[in-house]
C-alpha cells in the first residue's frame, strides 16, 4: 500500500446525519492514515476531522421524489463534476455515506473504472425497493451496515458487508442526565420540555413545521407551563423555519429555537415530536416518549406508500417490529392528531417506563465501536486493492 501521504480518499455525505456518521468513521481512519487527503462532499463535523468539501453539502439535502426533481439539474451537475474529477484523480477508495440516490450511480461509474467503492449506511431495502440490491451489487465493493440484521441480507446477495454498529449508540449515553441538560438550557429541574424536530432538510421543514408548531400550540392550551424547544441543524434551516412560522406566531409562543444542541434538548425533554428519519433513533436512544410525524409532497407520498414493504416508517418501530411509538403521517398529521398522540405518550407513566425498557434494550443491541470497526474495514479494502 502507498504511504499515507500519497493516499487520497473520497467521501460523499448528503445531509447533517450523514455528516455526523462520516465524521465518526473519519475519527477512526485519521490515526491509521494521518497524512491522507480526505475530500469530496461533507459538512462541518467532517471538516473537524480534516475533510475538505469540494461542493456544499446542503445542495444535496433534499427529500421526496418531486422535491428532488425540482433540484435535479443542479444535483446532477454536481454529481457529474465530481465523477469526472474522481475518475481523473483515481482515489484509493470512494466511500458513499447514505444518500443512495446520489451515491449509487457515482459508485457504479467509479467501480467500473476499477476504483474500490464502499457504502456506509445501507439503503432501506428491507423497508422498500428491495430490487435495489441488484444495483447495489453493481455499485459497491463493500457495504458497512449499522443494524445487525442487515449483514446477512447482503451476504446472501453476494455483497461483502460488515456490521459496525450505530455510531449514535456510542455517542449517546445509556443514562442521559436530564437535570444537567436542563441546567445547560437554563431551566429548573421540574420544567416539562417538549422538543420539536421537524427535520433537517428544507423540504421537511416546508411540509412539517407548521403542523408541528400547531401541535405545540394545542399542547400549551393543556399545560401553560410547558417549554417548547426547536433545535435547528444550521442557519439556513433556522431562517427557513422562522419564515414559515412567521414572527407574529413565534412571538406568542414560549418557544426557543436553538442552533444545534439537539442532544442537549433531547436529554432535557419530557417528550418529543419528531420527523421520520435518523432523529427518531436519537430520540429512542435518549429513552424519550415520542410521536413520529411526517408530511411530504402528496404525489411523493402516494408513490412511496405503494412501494413500502412493511407498515412502519420510524426506525424505532422498524427495529422493534411493532408500533412501539405512534406514527402520524401525511393527511393524518394534523396539529390536533399530533398533539393528542404526544399528550397520551407523555401523560402515561406505565408507557414511559415501558418505552424506557425497550429503548435500553435497543441501545445495547446497537452498541459497537463504529469508528474502529469501520476504519478496519476500509483498511482491509485498501489492502485488497493494493494486492490486486
């Protein structure tokens, strides 16, 4: 294998959750490849590990079939430019982090050119679009998976795979300190906090924010002592959220928007209203009652609903194999329905204890040293490539 200083490794993460996961992998790779050049598309957490982003990550942070179509030219232009750049450069390995609609086609082109490709975070083939595994086999030299049941699926399909655990299970403590989090937010220990997480993508904020805040308004009518916290992934998301809700409505609410600090807010919370996605697993690992809400473009919803293979969309429910927490989706996701479901979740002490026990078991199941396991898998792929 070439020396670390001669190696270039390319990565693409398409949204804040991917940025966090990729940064965890980079933290394991850096000690093994201290002088290697890591570049591609990523966010601020990857940058902290010395990663250089050639294109802005937020250009890829779009969800929903019709929402993606609106940005198709720009996203395709970025992918085409990056593909040509990497085909000329020939990095030692390319690692696509989630973002399968962007990364898989890119990985096919690179793999066909003899560049080893790794994909970190499996597309949800166990939930929908199972035929995508054929495309994955064309695209991926090695798959890193974060849920225990995924490894066998890929091995049966003839795709090398390594279960590395979920990085969030390492980052989030088994016993979060709620009082310390309340202190950090300047709140008394008896404050009841509702966390509102409408999503990190602008398209998610567009469809979820108003209904979520409407639910918060209804909850405040039941309990004026509640405090509402809305952590935002960045300045762009915050500005868009504030525009959708409007200054008059925001001023009337005991609502605090915070930049980042989602883990502090979740640790402090009594209950959480959360958009479907990685954040639902974060809430589960913080052992909090939740309601999963989600709205999207109506045409996108109809297509995705028809393609689904199982009744759940939230990761805690998928992992549990049952409706452990409520899912209130699309037309049903009205402020009244969301508020009623969340009030029921937070008001039942037996339910809170039941969820805590189940979420602790889930946390243990997902524990592994992701940074180390993932980094060793990358190094093995590099060694195999050098030997060929």
